[in-house]
């Protein structure tokens, strides 16, 4: 599946730099919108007890949750997903 085919409300796995851990970590969140021309996905996600939203580059958005996908593990997250290309 391609990034541009994502739709509002899709659950995705993405990598984001964590200032507290000083490294990139896997997060899950909901797609708000896709900006094909900028190659970014706007994602809403939980960060601790707060809700945040960020525009994340296509190359940092790894997979989309899909019950028909293969079981995959991303750090401490796992589930059936489809890799994005």
C-alpha cells in the first residue's frame, strides 16, 4: 500500500524522535490527512497523558493497521498490519 492511499481515521505505526529517551521510537496514531505534494501525513496520537498531532514524513510512517494483514512487531507495538511503500 502507498502512503498517498491512506485515509482519514486509518491507524498507522510511525517513528518519532523522543526527546526524553533521546532516540526514535515507534508510535501509533490516527491519520488526520495526507499531503501527497509535501510527502507528509498529519497524525493524531497520545504522548503520555496528552493528545498531540504532528505532520510526519512519508519515510517515517511504516505501516497501517489492517485485520487482514500479517502479524508484525514494531518495538513494543504489535498487531496485524500492512507495510507502506
